[in-house]
């Protein structure tokens, strides 16, 4: 797992990064069945989330952009309730002009607690430019 994370962070070849992300997605979907401690599992998930959120913004290949949502969703399923609330909070704190923010919120929406409030204006700020005439 850590080797693939290193590859995803350091690879300059987009196809290598894509293959790494696909491998992480497979590992994440199988991680629940492992008899691993929660601490090491949480550490791996958080490190992988960092890679995913960085790669989401400007993927050099369309394949990378399409691989990221399924990996993100697999990682979300591995999070405990408290960790999930922290992730939602971190995603909501991202700048409104980051497209990864909206893609992540789309995946996180079914997991959001009912008392979680998202201000509609915070979502619409990223969709439209207030100074544009369009």
C-alpha cells in the first residue's frame, strides 16, 4: 500500500499514476476484510485521501480523473463516523473554485449527518463568477 502511495505521489508518467490509483482503489475495497488495527488502517486511508485530493484538481489524463471518484468512495466507506465528519468539514473548507470540492461533496452527500448544514450560497459561489456577465 505504501509503495503504491509513493508511486502516486512521485511518478511523472501519468499512466503510472493512473495505474497506482487503480491499485489503491482495489486495495481500499479489500481493506475492510484485513485483520489490521484501526490505527494503521486510518493512517493508510488518510494518506491516500491526501493523494486523492491533490490529484483531483488537475489530472494530466482523463483516465486519472475517472479513477479518482471510485477510489474516494472506497476510502469514504472505510472511515469511522468521527473521521467522516472531519473529512466533510475539511472538504467544505476548501476554496469554492476547486472542482474536487464539489465532486467530493457529491460522493459524501449520502454519508452526511442530517444535522450537517451546507449553506447554498457557499456552493453557488464556486459555480458562478460574481463579476462575470454570463
